């Protein structure tokens, strides 16, 4: 597998692995198959809920901030 990747770790234990691969259109299905095999061989769950890191961050951090504000009011 050849391409950039990012691993995001959230304070609640949520992990997001974001990968990017480039290939010619005619190679797409082969590249996908190889990427899935590579990740499966490393016990990466490929069947979990999929959501972008941006959406996850927008859902997660406002809730955390609200909880912190509520906590500090007392």
C-alpha cells in the first residue's frame, strides 16, 4: 500500500484511520482489493461505521466543550 495516511485518536478511545491512494482508473479495483487485504492482515476493522474525521470532530468536540462549561459553572 502506497499513500499518505492519518490516525486520529480521540479522548473517548475513538480511532479514525484515514488513507489515500492514487492509481490509474483501470487499476482501481485491484488497488482496493490490495488495500483491503493489507488492512485485514493487520486486523483493521473494515466493517465498522464509516464517517469522515471532520464529521467526527464536529460531533465530538462541541459536546466535550459543553460538558466542560457545565462542569465549571458549579
